[in-house]
């Protein structure tokens, strides 16, 4: 509901204060990454150095955790893309028994507190005698990543007229050609945006992961250990900064992709 | 000669709803056929049955003598101009038009040339590089037409093709459609709820209601000799009056009388004018005659009585048409 | 010219097109196959696991052996009502409620400004301002607040520079919400929760506000409403579904979180921590399960109410 009038001063101030509240702590992360202080969180930092970036780059535990997180996020995203798109297509293209139940089922893992999902999955794995592995983490992540892809895809399917599919078939395209030449190009940007957001969500997840990882260390679990039992604060500072940078990029890309289609990308994390 | 499309006892039910109910129909090769009816009368479902988007619940459809049972839309040599056109938004005009050739594996250069030719046919030469979103309603309509014609289908289906256009454009497109059909000699099947459109374009018209064909005939037959009250009511706003008032048939029967066939006549029956509406070429009067409401159209050059006036009206007996009892 | 072409073409060769063709001719089968994987995973494994967990809450633990007794009992639920456990529940629900309310109040001006007035560079700034904290790593955000709230950190420094340290001390001296320092007080926990979940309130609220046509506000003004009235009678009711949608996140996420109070806060437990401890260290799975029933029931009621208010359309 854009309008041309000037905003009231009080509104401008409140909105600006809100922005400062939202952004200042993240800005602080960047400053502390270059602080020369090693033992405490002293403000203002007594001096600045880039030495800790080098130290961090030579820490194998950080690299291992990063590698595992990237692997898990990549696989979870692919799983979420396939399942989320299939479900969205079924729910938005046809009416069938249990359709409402499925759309509720998909939001359940994010509507319920993560700890419940975590504990449930852990007991399910125990019950089915599944040993902890990368795949148990992936299954946990895919569970709540599906909804991200699903929401983006459903929104796009709703905007894509069913007549387009009819039209393609009418003109002689078989099922596969219709999918490749009409359906996929129409939902591609929504899937890409959903996939990137799912990737970011999985990359960052810690609550469910603590229950499904066993003794494997993803990057968030590494961070959690550092928060509870700090070993080398400056390294944590640098890792924190790196994580922020890594998450900004997909967000900006997702914004760019769904800009024309308005609200689909992040409104439904 | 084989008929283009044949329906034999075709029904399509959606749960308890009988969208199409035991329809028999033969559309001739090369004719312009219209399916006319209110929304929900089954005409669009019939079109979708021919295109292959729906399969009949019962009965048999043949296209040029070949059974269409179980044949998916993409194996039918039948193309559709969709309501609201359904142009692919991620393609430009040329790729939209060439789509049918592309899925059949024609090379890029060849199909682009063919698309240009098809665009010329609908007077849109040079629009190939534009996006569908940049076109006006009338231009989109032409693109949709070119896209449906490029495959050289045996039957062209048109689903309310002019519904989204304004009046002037609609009349122009009607002329063009008619000319195009005559030139190509293809079988056109038009679905519409607009009686003027059906009557002015088609060689033959089928009037649908509640999943069945109520009357099938030439436009003149449908207009002049409606078979039932429903057809008389729906096709042009005819007066439907009891036989006693009309002066023909037996009590309990009904007759139709066109508003333009009622004239002011000092020797006629007494009626009261309840309203007068100026329509340009004609003036429409609403009348009350022995408790019956009638409407009459009076040519503009004739002086029309004001509301509340007592007038005398008459009609020639040959304009009365006795209706069959409702099924 | 058209007479030589057949009216119906022969089926296409190839295994894959034929398979796709088969599927398309059986739409029910097709839909069934599309929803099969999600039904198997979410409907059977996930929901099954949830139900298995709930069933465990009706078991109890043998106090001597520490073994789970697999017999139906309400004893574990009785345990939930012990003062210590009841405290945990109450503390968590009050915190979740407070965070939700504060988030709604704080989110409104941001969302309203972004939806109605932000243009060009400001629009991008608001986007980044909301999306960056939303998508930044959860732990990085908690960590950032550890930096902010530390004794030697920036917040204390600002108060000192403004000569307001006395005010902060007085605030920390307050009962319940205060403490030795911000990082070990409920006030600190509250601030971090608010920070972390605030974007989840802004997003749906902004989505709802963007959909309010400006014509409505003009219509209200035209009919004689002054700005306060159009806000109360037009904008607020239309924004409410968005706010309720946002509150689903803020409330649910606070309810189940066990990491924030563990890092910023005093040693009093929140629900998530209690579940974590009972499940892990204490090994009392029935009690952990009984604890998880509380947020499930609370969220169930909440979602039911939200659905009736049309919040799901604003997601």
C-alpha cells in the first residue's frame, strides 16, 4: 500500500530505532573479528589486527565442521527441492482426499518447537536402529526445509495458470515436454529462491542437529561448543563474521530473483 | 464425407454433477459450429472432451472417424484458442506461436519462418520478438489464434475467444474469424455464451442447457423457430406468452413472439405502456397485455408512447411460434 | 490442405514418454505418487515419532532402577505439576508471551514504514535490515548479544559514557527481571529472544500491510475518520492476521528454545532446557515427553485460533 505522503516523525524515528536494533549487533561482529583483545569482549577494542583470520584459516576443526555443514545443507536442499515441489504441485493442481492434511503436515515441523522435532526424530532413529551419520542429520534438516521450498513453489503454482499446461498439451507437448518447456521455466526462479533459503536454514540449524548428529560436528555445533566452553575467542569472532558473510549472499540473490514476483522468498521461513 | 467430430451418447459426470449428459452430435467437416449456452450448461466440457483434457464417463467420441478413447490431448490433431489465451509468459510471441512445431522436433530456423508466416496470417507481422505481456488484448487474441493454427489442425476449438475484448474489437475479430475460417476451410468449434456471437458467426448452432443439447440448427432456425421456452428465452430476449393470449394453440401451450414483431396498430388489442427506453435505432417499450408483460421494439423514426399511456398493439400470426412442451 | 494429416497421431516412441503418458492418463495415481514420499516421511516417520514420544509421557520411571515402566499412568503428568516444574512452565509461557507482545509493538512501525513509505535505497535498507538478522546464523546472533551484554561490553560502556550507570544498576536491582549483570538476568534473556525472533514478526506483518490498498485509508478519511481512527479501525484490523501469523513464530520459537537461556540468563531453567536435561542427562524420557506435550498443546490451541483469524493466508 505505497503512498506518496510523508511519514509522521514519530513513525520514522521508531522505524529507524528498530533498524539500529536489528543491525547494530551484526555490525559489532565485524568489529570484534579484528579486535586485538584475546581474553575478553572489551569495548572499545584496544587495537585492530588481521592476524586471527590467518589463525582461523589454519584450524582443521573449523574446516571439517564447515565441510560437513556444506555437505548436509547441499543434500538437504536437493531433497527439499524434490519433495517440496512434488507436494506443492499436487496440492495446488488437484483436489484430493487429505489435501488439507498434507498442507498442515508440511508446516508442522516449523510450527512445533525444534526441540520436539529433534527428540522425536532421535527416538525414531533409535527405534529403527539407524546409526547416526550424515544422513540422519540430512533427514532432520530436510524435514523442516521442505516447507520453505513448498511455500515458494505453491505461491508460484498459484500464479501459473493451469491453462498453460493445457495449452502446451493441446499444442502437442507430451508430459515430459510440458514439464521441461512450460512448467519448469515458470517455477524456476521460485525454486531457486526456495532452494537458497533452504540451504541457508540448513547451514545454520543447531537445535534439531544436536539430536540427530551423534558426535559429528557441524559448524553451528562447533559455534555452540565455543559459546558454552570458549577456547579461543578471536577464532570464534572470525568464524562468526565469515558465517554472516556467507548468509548475506544467498539472501541478496533470493531477493533479486523474487523481486518481480513480490512476497515469496523470506516471508515464510 | 466423414464428419469432423462425432459424439455418440457422450456423458461426463463430475461426482453427482452431470456436466454433459448423453449428448449425440455430429460436427461436419469444414463447418463453423457454435456451442451456445449459459455457464454450467456443459458446452465448455464438450470442448474439453474434444480437445482431450477430459475423458467421457460414457459414450464414444470420434474425430474424423477415429475413436478418441483414451487419446491424450497431445496426440489429437486438434488445437484450442483458450479463454484468456493462455500464452506462455516466459516466451516471446514467436516462440509461443512456434511451440507446436518445436515439440514436434522442427528445427529453429524452419519453425521461426513458419511462425512469421502464421503471424502474417493474423496481421501481426514483426511482433515476434515481443513478450506476451506487452501486447493488447486484441493482439494476444491473434497470437493465440496463430499458435493454434500453426500445427494445421483438423479441428480448431475456440473457448469464449472474444469474451475479454471490448465491443468494437469483438465485432472486428468476429469478422476476421469468419473470414479466416472460410479461407482455411477448417472445422471451427466455438464455445460462447453470447447469442449474437454464435448466431452471427456459425453455420450451425447447438444450444446447451444442463448438459444437454436443447436445439441444433442454423442460426435462422434457432432464432425464428426456437424449440422450447428455454431456447426462446436464451436466444434473444423473446416474449414467451400463453397460447390464450397469443391466440393460437391449445390452453397450456406457450408461444414465442419476437419484440421486433410487435407493432403499434389502432386495430389491435389494448395494452398499457409500463416503461420506455431509448436505444438509438429502436425504442424499447415494456407493455402489459391482459396481465402479461411483453417487450416491443419500435423503430426510432416512429413516435413512441410515453410510460403510462394506453396503446393498441398487434402482430402477424406468422410471427408467432408455438413452443414444444418443456422436457 | 488439411485432409492428408491424420486426426489422431500415433503414440510417441521411447520408454520415458510412454511412462509419463501412462501416469498422465491416471491423474489419481499421479497425485498419489507425488504425495507419497512426503506422506511416508512426514506422515508416517515424523508424525509416528511424535506420537511415540507422546505415548512415552504416559509411562513413568522407576525411581530406584531408573528404568522406564511401560504401563499407562498419569503419574508423570502429576510430576509436571510439582512447584519446581510448574515454575518452569509458567516462566517459559510468560517469557514467550512477553517476547511476542514486545515483538509486535516493535515490529509495527518498522513494517508499516517499510510497507507504506520506504522507497529506493530505503526500501533496500529495510530489506537488508530485516533479512540479514532473519537469516543470519542463530548462534552468531546469540554470540553478538554476548558481546553487547558483556560487563566490559558496549552497552555498559554507553551507559557509563552517558553517566547513566546508576540507572542500569537500579534496573538490575529490580526483583525478578534484574540480576548481577544484564547477561545473567531475565531482562538479558528477554532482549536476546526479542532480537532473534523480531524479524519473524516483521515479515508477515509487512506482507499484510503491503496488501492494504491506499484507497482504503483515503476512503476512511473521506468518510470522516481522522488518522488515529483510520489506524485503529482500518489498518490494525487488516494487519491483525499478519500479526497473528508472526506471533505463531515468536511464541513457538521462544517456547521451545533451550540455547538462549543457557548462554544468556541466570541458572533458572526454561522449558526447552528442562526437556533437554530430562531427555539427556537425567534420562527421564517420560518426563521429557510430558514437558513437550505442553508446547504442543499450547501451539495446537494457538494455531487453531490463528486459523480462525485467517492468519494462514498472511504467511
